[in-house]
C-alpha cells in the first residue's frame, strides 16, 4: 500500500498542512506556538531595524544642515553634495557590516552559535543583539546635541554596529528556527506527500523581511505625525524631528527582546546558515546531464561501448553548460527582476533628499518609502489577477516600462502629492513585474533545478539592491542641484530628482529589451492584445467540474502525450478509479469526421477562423457527450489536448487573438476547465526527431509556427501556475511519468477502493488500538495487582521492620540509660575528685601566697632598714663634709684677715697657716684612730676690717695647695685653726664600670649589699625618682669639687666618691 492508500491519522499538524498550497503551508507554520513567538520577535525586530536605518538617514541630514548653521565644520564639503554623500555614507556603513558579518565572517560567526560546539547561546545572542540595538537607538538622537562636530562620525559607528547586531541576530535566528519546526506527520497521515517545512520556513523569513520595509515606513509616518503634534507643546521635538522615531525603534527592539526572553529553544544541530550572496553564480543545467547519463547507461547495456563513452562525454559537457531555461529566457528574466529591484531601492535611497528638496519632512519621507515598498508588495500580491488574458511576457515588459515612466515623472514633478502618487504607481508596477518575472522564471526552469535558480535570482536581487542604494545618493551628489530656465519654463530640481529621472529612464531600455527578446506574440499587435485583455477581463472565470477529476495533457506535436496518457491511465486505474481516456479532436463520431478534416493534408487552405470554429465544434460535442457524463459519475477523465491547444495553435501560432479563441472555447465548453493541465514542454527540433509516421497538416507547419505554439503554451502556464504542471518532455518517459505522479499524488482525490482501503485500514487501526488498549488495560490491571501485592508485602515487611526497630530502640534506650547512669556516676566521682584536688590546690596556693607575702614583707623591711642605714651614713658623711667645708671657709677668711693685718708677715704666715690647715685637714680625714675632739674646731672670728681699720677689699686670694711630702704631722687637738682637708681620690673603677653619658647626668644611688656584703641587684619594682637628680646643699654652697681642691686637671666626669654623687656635684656650679 502506497502512502496515498494508507489511512489518514488526523492530527492538528497534518490537518493544517493537508493542502498542497505553499501559502497554506507557510501559514500553517505559524500555528506552532514557539515558532510563532520567534516569528513575532523577528517581525518586530525587522521593522525596528528598517525604522532605525530610516532614522539614521534623517539624523545625518539634520547634522548636515544644522551643524554648519551653528558654526560647525561642514560635512563632506557641505551643502547639497555633503548631505547626499552623508546619506550614502550611512547606507555604506550598514552594507559594510552586512557584507563582513553576513558573508566574509559568516563561518566563524555561525560556529559561535552552533549548538554542539558553539560558545554563544542562541537565545541570549538574539537578546543581546536586541539590547545593543535598543541602547544605540536611545542615544542616537543626542549626538547632534552632545558633540555637534563629531555627530556624523558617531552616527556612522551607530549604523555599523546596528548592522553587526542584526547579523548576529539573523545568524542565531537561522540556527534556532529549524529546531522549532513541528514534527512531520506520522506514516499514513492524510498529507500526501510530507510537507517541506524547511522550504516553507525559508519563504516565511523571506516574506517577513520584505514586509518589514513598508511597515517601517508606515511606523515612521505615524510617529512623525505624533512628533509634529508634540512639537507644538515642546520645542525640542520641533528641532529633533527624528528623535521620537528613534525611540519608537528602540521600543520595537525592546518588544522583540521581551518575546525572545520567554522563548525556550530546544537543543540540536541545525543546517549551516546561508549567506545573502549564496547562489550568485549562475546555475548549471542538470536535465541534459541526466538524459545523457541515461542514454549512456542504455547504450552500455546494449553493448555499444563507444556510444556509451560519447554519451558520457556529452554528460560531462552538460555539467559545464549554464542553465538558460527552456526557451533561453532565464538570464534576461533575472536581469529584468534585478533592474526592477535596483530601481525601487535607488528611489527609496533618494526619497529623503527628494522630499527635502520638495519641502517635506519625516512624514513625507515615510510616505514615500511606504508608497514605493508597500506598492511593490501590493503589486506582487495582485499580479496573478492583473490582465489574466494578456501574455505574461508582454505584461512583464509593460510593467517594467510603466515603472520607469512613473519614476521619470516623479523626478520631473515639483509637487509633493503628485510625487507620492507616482511613487505608489511605480511600486505597484514594479510588484506586478517582479511577480510576473519570477513566475516566468519558474516556468523556464525544471522542477529539480528550480530551487537553485530561485537562490540565484535572490542573490542577484540583493546585490542589485545594495549597489543601487549606495550609488543613487552618490549620483545625486555628483549631479547636484540645477536650475534651467527657458522663457516661462523653469526646471529647478535637486540632484535626487535628476538621479531618479535617470533611474526611470534606464528602465525603459530594459523593458524594450524584454519585449523584443521574450515576446511570445510576435506578429500580433500589442494594442490588440491589450484591448482584448481589457475587454475580456470582465467575464467570469471558468471553474472545474464539482465531481470527478479532469486531467488535460497538452504540448506540442511529438511531446509524448499519448505515452503519458496511457501510463497515467494505467497508474490511476490501479488505484481503483474509473478512468476515461479521451482525445481532441476525434473522441466522438462527429469528432472523428472533424478530425479527418482538420488533420488532412488536403485541408491546407482552411482559413484560421474556420479551423478555430471546427475545433470549437468538436470540443462542444466532446464535452457534452463524453466529459461531463464521465465527470458526473465521478470518473477520472484524461484528455489528450483540450482548450489550451486551440489557444496555443490558433491563437499564438496563427494571427488570431488568443483572447477571442479562449472566449470561443469557453462558450463551447460551458466554462469547463481541467483540474490539472500537464504541459509537456519540448523544443520543436527534438519533437520533430520523434516523428515515426508521415506528418499531418499541423505537424507539417514550419518550425517558427511550432516555436510560437510552444511560447503560447508557456504563456498560458505562466498565467495560472497553480493549475499547470510544466514538465520537460525531453527526459525519459519514465521520468516524466514520475513527475506527473508526484503532482497527482498531491491533488488526485481518493478512489472508492482507496476510501474503502482507508476505512478498512482505519477499522483495523481502531481494532488494533482497541486491542492494544485492552492489552494495556490488562497489563495495567496486572501491574496494579502485582503492585498491590508488592505493597502488601512491603507493608508487612515495614510492620515487622517497625516492630524490630522498636525493640531495638527500646533495648538501645535501656542501654543508653544504663550508660548515662554510669556516666553520671563517673562524672560525679570525677567531680568529687576534681573538687578535692581543687581544694588542695587552693590551700597550697594560699599557703604559698602567705609565704611569699611574708618573704616579701621581710625583704621589704630589710631593704627599708638597709636604705635607712645607708641614708643615715650618707647624711652623716654629708654633714661632716659640710662642716669641714665651713671650717675651711672660715679659716680662709681668717687667714685673709690676718694677712691684711700683717702685710710683712703675710707670705710666711700664709704659708704656715696653709701647712697647718693641710695638716689639720689630713688629721680630720684620718681613719677611725683620729681624735674625735680635734675633728672640728671653732676658729677665732677674724674681724672684717683690714689693717688700719679699713674694710677688706673685694678680692679673692688664691691659697696655694699644700702637698705634704710625708705623713701629716699629728695635730694638736688644741690648735685653734682650720686645716684644709686634702682631696680624697677614690680608686679608679674598672673600664667596664665607666659611667655612660646618661649616668653622668643623674645622681647615683647608694650601693645595696646583702648580709654577706655582696652587691644586691636592684629590684624591678624600684624605680628612679626625680629627687635623685636634685643638687645637694653642698653643691649649691661650695660649687664643683675642682674649686675646693684646686685640681684643674681632675676629670670632670670622673667616678663618684664614696657617697656616689661626687662626680655630679663636681659638674654643677
């Protein structure tokens, strides 16, 4: 059972894609929620991207005119030329970004978003690109205010970054979209054949990208009107007319980001992304290759090895042949479509400059873009209904010429409203021409090569749009504004108007070339074709029969129609249909006689109108007696030739009007048209080689006649591509049959046998599903029973486990209580032991503390006693020294008085007195064996007056120092004089004990010794006090020690005396 014979599986996806229409297939994709969300994000982002580009054009124009007016440097030379070059620079920056990241760096960029090895997440890449574009458009209107001199450079950078972000978004989107495609319907679904989701997705993105341009123009118009309204309240919007549009673009980017944020993309590798310029090279032919290789295989089987080699060489040569289409018109059709796209792109690029020259603002600019692009979209949509009776090739030429004339008139007209209407007319004509050219190109190309040809057309169109959009402003800058006066006639236009006129004028030769090279109605006046097309367009369109299925096989003589009719009849009959095979002329008794007349060579002088009427008569009888009865029974009727043969042979081949021929045929058939018309296309030369019998009257016509017939067939197929299937009849018959079967597999209704088989299959499927449901129910019941038993066993096990766990817990609790009791007893015992040890430790510490306190007390008492004794000794020695000093001073004064009394005896007496004083001092300083009573003696008071009762002069007498050679003589204790005490020289301390500079500056303390006389270390608690550095009374009264002894050579920093302070007192004076 084939796929067509299998029962349908009704699902939402298969129902949505059941139709064979590509339009419905594209719309069906939007029924898938994730893909619809991605499409919504792409649409809003695409509209925002085009709107951002239009806003940047307006901003550079604002910078070009306002910056020099404010005293800034003119842009690119200033004036009109600078403004036009600034527009070209913005478009060039955007195109450069698209070229670099869309074609040159596409490989590395796509590897970053690959799911398996890519470093960037697809969803976050799209979100990041939208965020970057959002930030750029928020800041863009402010560059003119922030940095007027650098605003143009910042706007160029903005345009470039917008292009880069758009490429990142597009690459990530193209990688993520295939993962969101709905799953194909299961085997046996009602869809025959399976839908091509990838082709529908490609068409969806193509249409979305094209629809974004007119939508952006409409958005610019709406936002500009709101901005003008706000300008009446806020002056800033009046000076920044494009600011609100920029923020609107930012809002669209924000909406796109919000849609993408809630989108979840499944993982999975996707096909490689396609470059915008992929397919730029002209496609190579493949049909000849397959034919040649097939012939090579057949000759090889027959043993003709040489011919097989020749056929192989022919196949290799076919690989190097450029595909020019069935009639060689493919290159010219591609050129015409590219020229039309370039003309519309140039007009859009010039719209800002042109509307500014005519006094318009952003609103006029948006309306111009909307008229050009929206008109094109409307023309593409309505093209199949425009003059359906007119030859499609002539319609292409006429629409191209009308586009050129409209652009030429738009450049010449100084009125803005008229210019907008002419722009709309140019867009409509360009859309009709584009759709017609694309349809003709599809008819020129075989089905296997149609995808490559379409890719080639799209690549050429994209390149043409880019070059035209970039070159048009440059051309306007080179032309510049001009004013021509000739009397009352004044022609004053800017460079944009002249450039638009030039673009429109260049389209006229293209239209003429298409009309001359592609005309399939040569010899028939164009005026008559137009009149027939306009007058015949009011008739109702014929419709196929409501029952049955009508297939007409058309083509030139020798195309193999009879072979294909037999093959199709056998194949369809095998599917269970009632098949009626018929032909024209000659399917009825009357038709046979008419056929004999029409095809007889002797009827060569038959007039063209009579020939047409005879064919119409045969067709009328044929429809009434054969076709309609069979179709009413629900049979499949296959007719060898039908109305199209009369239109092609008598209309295109003869000098009759095809419209009139078609009208006569429609009247004869009652408007009955086939459900499917299979056109077997073949060149007349190849068809003539297939003739095996003597040619009839029509087969004997010239090659030119058959070429016109072929062109007439192709024109009919181009006018209604949904009803026609054009097949290359130069292939092998089996290949042709396969193509036709593929199309019938989509459109042919199911036969009663197929319906019965489908019902049987559905019944079996239902029984199988019911059986599986019962088995599933039984299996689930068994699983539930086993699950219940398992749950019961588990419950018992859990109960036993719970009981065992409780016993173990009880035992563990009892053991824990015993352990805790034992632990408490051990802790109590340990606490008692620790308390006892603590008590003993505290008693020992208290005892040690008392002993230490007692020791410290005794030590303190001892140290206090020693300090008291040392202080007492020091004071006693100080007292004695002071008394000795006083006595010496008194003796000196008395000696001075005695000297003044007795001058003559002064020297001797003084010497004697000095010796005695030295002896007395030595005796006073003697050891403990000296007489204590003779230690200090009161000297007689010497009067204060000198000799002769005069007071003593204020002078100082130096007493010579007495140094006795031997031991001092024993002094009489009763001697009434004061002896000078000798200087006590203490022993020199060791070198290590020499006082430092800090010790010489403070009063030494008394040495401390223990009971055994050893020096005792100074306790750490004993600190020096400020009283240690205070001078003593002797220091204040007597001065330094050198003054007393008269020893000038004594070391002022010498060691201290016995009391430890002699050194310091000797330095103070």
